[in-house]
């Protein structure tokens, strides 16, 4: 028993914290606002630490790769894997809503006040890929800009040859230090995540019934099936039965972290730790997981299809018309890339969906509310999908 507790103490304590938080959120929602700051403090520490970890992990992976051909193969395999997973999730969800149509859904009078950026698409694209100040690049709100900067830094470190050796050592050392820092912060995870989970249960729980019950029920059932069946299938394709056992043995911690925080970004340390235990080389895990956290989202892919489907039900249009389905797949790929690794992200993608289909204003509240209510499971699928993708890439790229 001592050995079991030693190996699984982190998961056991995290489960205990989440359980206590859930009970408090149900039976005493009034005290949630007093304990939520504990969760906010933990998440803030985690976010501040993960940003430099992403930089050092990506830059170190590129700078330390000995063969340029290996790097190219990793990137190519990673891109193909991301697209394959995203489109598979989208097609699966289309099949689900076709086989199990939702009835009784009509317009909603509820309103969500959401500030929409009025900048041009050109300025949005510029701000998506780059930032204007060096300090802004180290922000979780500019993850793609940070990844690009880390890429370029890693390449520059490789090209600098012998003169760049001290800097390459600094990058490698920085990566090790940030890993240890995150391990220290994760020791308070049971308290922090328990407090945040209490908040999630108290605030989102009551909204899961009523107008949105049917589409939400469909999403959660389909999402759980996808989570169990497809992730098992990906792990089996990567390494047979041993791959499935190893994946689920180590995916518990990232799953619980994603469920508690509703943030793919906050789950990244747990994913990197799980990938190490599975035996995925750091040169693969340190590229696939950080990049995937920004650009690869199975849960967002599924929620995009559900939101488009519900919007079409509200306005009485045929979602299954071939042109609408093709547009839905294209929008889904874009939404899965745009949705940031932070709670309740993806509003720009939703605005794109509404503008492409020229949907009326009454569809906007429903789309945004569904996006918020499916966020817990969507985050689990998004976050744990990075671990599945890393295993998959490792199957085809031997470092």
C-alpha cells in the first residue's frame, strides 16, 4: 500500500481536492467566492511559470537536435497528426448529430455581453503572429508569437556554432530549472484546483439544464465516447496494447488538471510530465505538446460543429447541406487553431463562424453560451489530445 500511495499520491490528493471542491460547490455555493482566490493564486503561479517553460522547452528542443532532417520530419508528422485528429473529431461529431438529431431547440432570449474587437482582419492576423514589444511576447495571451520567437531563437542558437554554445547551455539549464519550479508549484495543486473546481460547479452547474440540456447532453456523451474510444485507438496505433496501457496510466493527472482548470495551458506541465513517464523523447514532447496546446484542439473541433449545428436549428436552415458541411469543416480547423489555451477562449472563431454563414443576431447568444458550458470537457479533449498526439508522432519519428 505504501508503494501504491507513493506512486499515485499526486493523483489521489488531486482527486481528494476536486471531490471536496465539488461538494462545497453543490452544498455551499455561497462560500465559493471566498475560497476561489486560492484557485486564482495557484493558476496565476502556474501561468507565470509555464510561459518561460514553453520558451525554454521549444528553443532547447530545436537547438539540441543534431540532425536537421529529424526536425523537419517531426514538424511534418506533427502537422499531419494535428490535422488528422481535428478533422476526425469534426467528422465524428457530424455523424453523431446526424444520427441523433436534437429537437425542440429554438431561439433564446438570453444575452451574453462580450466585447468584440473591432480591428480589421489584417491587424488581427499581425497581432496573432507577432507582438510589438519584447515584453509582450512572454504572455500567455500571445502564445503563437511566443512559439515563433522560441523557434527562431532555437534556430539562431544552432546556427551560431561554437560561439553560441554558452547560450545553448543557458537554454538547456533554463528548461531544467523551470521544470523543477513547476514541480514545486504543482505540490499545492490539490488545494488550488479543488478551490477552482468548487467555483466551476457552483457557477456552471445550474446552467447545464433547460434550454441547452439537449445539445449539451449530446456534446458531453459524444465527447466522452471520443475521449475513451479514439484516444485509445490513437495509442493502440502508436504502440499496440502497451501503448494503450501506458497512455491511460499516465493520462489521469493531465485529465484531472484540465477538468479542474478549464485551461489547456495550465495542463501543459502535467502533459510534459506524463510524456516523460511514457518514454516519449523530450525532443518530440517539447515540440508537440507546447505547439499543440495552441494549434491542436480536439474538443474545440467538436464544440465548433455542435455550435454551428445549434445555430442552424435556431434559424431553421439545413446544416447537412454539402456546402454547409464543407464550410463547417474549414471553420472548425480555423477555430481549433485560433482558440487560445486559456479558459473560455475562441470567441474570434465564433465571430468568424457567424460572419461566414451570415447568421442573424439571435444565434450569437446561443453559440457563446454553448461555448462556455462545454468548456470543461472541451478542455480535457484539447489538453489530453496533446499527449495522444505526442505518442502518435513518436510512432513515426524515432529520435
